[in-house]
C-alpha cells in the first residue's frame, strides 16, 4: 500500500479515469445489490437467523446508496450492464444453490468469496480514492468484516458436515474470482489499484476465513490453488 501512496497525484476528473470509474463504480454498486438480495434469500433458508440476515441485507442496501453517491460526486454514470455481466456466473451459481437448498454453498459464495473480494478491493482502493469516496469506503469496509464473520461463525459451527460441500463449492466458484480480477485489471490500474495487490489481499482474506472455519494450512493451500489455475 505504501507504493500506491507514493504514486503521482491522480486526476479524478480526466476522461480516462472517469471511463474506468464508470465500470469499477458499477461493479461495487452491483456487488452490494447482489449481496442485499443474497442475504434476503439466506434469511429464507436460515429462518433461525432471519433477523440478523435481514439486518445485513439492509446494510448492503445502504452501501449501494453510498457508492451511487460516489459516482454522482465525480459526475460518472455507472455502466450497470457491464456490472451485471461481471457478476453473472457467481449470481447464477448462488441462485442454483439456493433453489437446491445448499446453504453451505450459498454462504461460501456470499459470505466468503464476495465479501473477501469486496474487502480486498476496498482495502486497495482506499489509499488512492478521492476524499469523498474514501470516507464512504472506509465506513463500508468495517461493515463488510461483520458480514464475513456471520458466514465464518455459521460454517465453523457446522464444519464437519459442511466440509465436503465447501470443498466442492470452492472448486466451482474460486476460479470465477480470478476471471473477474483479470476482467477488471486494466480499469483498476487506471484507478492506481494494482492487480497483484488485489490478488494478494484477496488471498489473505480468503485464507484467513477458511482457517477460521476449521481448515488447516495444507487444506487452505490446496483450496486456494483452484483459483490460481484460472489466473
């Protein structure tokens, strides 16, 4: 992050920056909308945690409004069509898992993969963000850790019976994250967000989440390798 901070001053109003930002901003808006819908679906599947999951869904909705304000602040119209395509595979996999009642898979996609992806992106973005967006994003990151924590706690409590499904869900969905990172790398670079830093931060967040659930270091190395195959 220190290297990012030493870069030349960014022109937040250049056409090049605003063009890239139109896609990055759309991705975070769509990501929060996906999370909102996913937590509402999880509230149906995990009725004993309904209140908590609805609370998380409402937080995601507030985040979405915050990021919409970030776009307006720079007079950028988010490219929402691009963002919907960006999340299409994870969206599809979550919907299929929800229809099949696969709570473990749903939690891995939303509470681990999407939350770790978001936290990594926000961590790398904050040092290079404009002042308005930095304040919004700093507040959002604090919330995202609590969302990640919900999935970790539930999966830890159900680890033994969930382990096989977790491994299968990881095998199916982690490679998608690498496709997403590759797809957004050029735009992220315009915003002074290095792809290597994004990958590193995601791997740290995701590895810690897997560890907190109950996987050992050897398991985590093996599970993480599925993502690297798509790099």
